[in-house]
């Protein structure tokens, strides 16, 4: 059994230590907001936070995550009130939506480390998250909007 | 008696002059030093350092390199101030403490990173002479002495990764033991710079 803390909740997981964290989240814990895209750390759809960093859960093994703090899109805020979640809705970012949880989890690290990102900062942070629908202009707009919401404390 | 003093003085000055002449012309070397052997050893070392497994993380720019063609890392990955990437694209977000199995999967090591922005330790584009001089300069090599350089290339886990690079990646042109031996020989024989 492996002890895993996901979204502030502790789980005892009966799984191999070399199972990808993504499998554990989706198939064992039922947290399906995190998506499988490529399985090779190339697309960013599986991005979750490991001790606050935006790791690719498809290549992160369970034994690296054991005993650490994991946050998924379901735990980013208790009520979808994170500035990024509100900005995403306001800017109507998603098209098909498949990549968007990964996009938001990556953007959350950007905004934490750089509360006022420029377009270049956003490009530097977000180019690892691929969107097949090409929603990039709306993603950039929403991140700027979220920065304003975060600054305003609303 | 004056003649004797005069002869002694002349011969003493002559010996000093000859000594300076020999030192400046390199006609003699300290015991155990050998310029040709040292330079030859560095030529072997240089081939390894410029191989993709070493050079890809010592780029001239601020993006790591990938593959045997040393192309810039996909996803616009940046060095960052500490050499660990930026924001959501930090090295260890994808690169694990170990290689991920399978071709084209992320290689890994507990120390996976580029050199930091204030000490880039660039290999790419350096001539043998430039790279040798850079390696020996404590201001540019992380404050390492020659002995520490030998220790670094002999046992550092990230250096050793170059010979265990994961599936589908070519190895450097020498095996690690021979690389470390040639590096030590370069230093032991005088750490001479290549001519070019």
C-alpha cells in the first residue's frame, strides 16, 4: 500500500510503485479531470501539481508522488473560484476542453511565481501545453484576466 | 682573487639567463609533464564533451538541446536563472530521477538541469583550446580545482548519466573509464591548452 495525499485528502493506494501517477488518479481514485494525452510528457494534458510544481503525471511514477502533496484540477479551489477558473469561464476559453485542465494547472504555477506576466512570460510558461483546437489566444487573454482578478482579491 | 669572483658572477648570471630562456621557450618541462601527451589526451576528452550526451545540456543559447542532431528542446524550454527551467516548464516536471523507459521518453537523473544563467559553462561552439581554458578557470567552472575536475568527471552522477542515457540514445565516443583516464592524463601531464 502506498500513502498518497491528493487534494488534501489521504489515500491508501494498492498499486505498483512504478505505476504512472495519472493511472492512479484516474483509474483508482476516480479523479478524471486530469487527462491522458500522449503518455510521453509531450502535450501537458496530464499536468497536476506535485508539491506545487506542474508535473506531467503520465511519466511521474507513484513512488515519486508517495507522501507528497498532489493537487489536481478538482482540488485547485473548493468551489471553482480560483482566479484562473473564473477567468476561463469569463473568456469562454475551452473549445473541446480536453487539454484545459492541464492548461489551467500550468497557468496556476505561472501566476503564483509571476503575478503580472507579459505575453512572453505566458509563452515561456505555456508552450508545453498543446491545444488541438488552437485556443491559445483565449488562453493568453484569460491568464491576463486572471492576473487582474488575483490582484484585485476578488 | 678578483678574477675568480668575476668568473663566478658571470657564470651565475649566465645560468639565470639560460633558465629564463628555457622556461619561456618551453624547451624543458617539470618532471612528469608532457605537453604533447597532455594535448593528445585532451583531444580525446574534447570528442566526448562535444558529443550530444554532454553538449546538449551545455548549449550556447538559453534552450537545452535534444537528440543526436542537437536541435533546440521542444516546447520552448528555457534555462531559467538557476538552470532548472521556468514556471510550468521546469526540468523536473518531465524529467524524473531516473530515465523513463522507451524511445523518445524523457531521460532522467536526480540532478537533471542546465548550468545556471550566471555560469553557463557553454560547450557548444567552443574550440578545443577555448573549452580547455574554460574548464581550467575556477571563475567559469564552478570554483573547481584541477583535482576537483578529475573527481567531477570520474564520479558525478550527472556526468555518468551520459553513459546510461536511456533507450534509443547514442553513447559518447569513449567509454566512461577511458574518458576519465584521458581527462586525468590531460591534467597530470600538465593541463596544457590545445594549440587551437
